[in-house]
């Protein structure tokens, strides 16, 4: 299966986080936000600002042990969130749903929102901004770096000799 890439810029991420925050205003008042680390940290910060929320907690779930896929486990629990009642859970992307399932089990009463959702995982989120095809790999701004690309006219012309 061919893999497609979707690059999310800082500007696009900020716009999408603000769009999500606009939709989440209906959930106000909230007790706090739980950011799913690491991808949910930046969207959670933007949303916390927009919702004027000062309590931002984190949950850290790992699904890899070294380079092998293992059983997902929580390595940092969101103690302040209890069972999630009154809390928003924010993540950047729900993909296969492995992490989302673990978070939902730990915070069953929380409202789960993310910026981007793939078909296999979107049923595990209460709200998302953009649906992404399952075979698309999303490249976030913290995973990429701008590189200089020389103009096409600068490339040497290859001859057929």
C-alpha cells in the first residue's frame, strides 16, 4: 500500500487548534485539560489559552519498547483528572486508536478531542477537526525542519550522450 504524507505547518496547526477550541466552548465550564503526550502538548496549550483554562494535566502512554511494538502502558497518569469528569482530553491525532483506548479506559468520563482523526480511530474521539485517510502519514511541525531546495534552473542539465 502506498503511503501518502500530509505536512502540517505551525500556522495550520494553530488554526486547527483554534477551530477545535471554538467547538469546545460549548463544553464550558471545564475543570481542566489532559494533554496526551507528546503530540497533544502543543494543541492543549493553544486550547487552554483559548478556553482560559489554567489546569493542564498530562497522560503519557507508550506503545513501543525500544523498537518493538508492545502492550500500551501509562507511564505518567493524570492524577488531577480523577476519572476525567469535567476534563477535556486533547491529542494531535487519533490513528489506530491504541493510545485513545488506553486513555479512555483511564478517563472514562472525559471528553476526548483531537485535531486530526483517521478512520480506524475516529470512533474513539468525541470531536475532531480534520479526517485524514488511514494510509496518510501526518508530519507535524515538531517532526520536520525546513530545508533549502535549489531552484530547478540551478540543476545541471543532463545530456543524452
